C-alpha cells in the first residue's frame, strides 16, 4: 500500500497510507490535511491511472509549479510495489 509522508510543517513525519484516490489540501474536506498556508483547500489529488499513482493539481492558485516539482521528484508509485 502506498504511503504519503509529510515532509514539512508541524506534522512533518506524519504518514498516511492510502489504497484509493485521496485529496490533499488545507481544508476540512481534504482526505489529507496539510498545514501550509499557500495550499488551497483542495490543492491536489492522488489518483490511480492504470498501475501508477499520479499527483494532479486541482487547479489551485499556487499549485502548478509545486505539483510539477513533486511529480518529477516523488510521484510514480507502481500499484503493488
């Protein structure tokens, strides 16, 4: 099962296993809440595409550059690996 681990902020080191698509953001409706004031309430979504997990920006105001950075450096998790 993939695990998302927060790298910064007060909750750095907090780990969130997931086995379904999840929304990340600073709002209460996000599946994984991040304490970053530059994050949108619903900032990004991790979706399963075929056998790969992909991080996608949810058209957040501050997200495009940040999400591209994460996509290039961190995200590409094969299902079952």
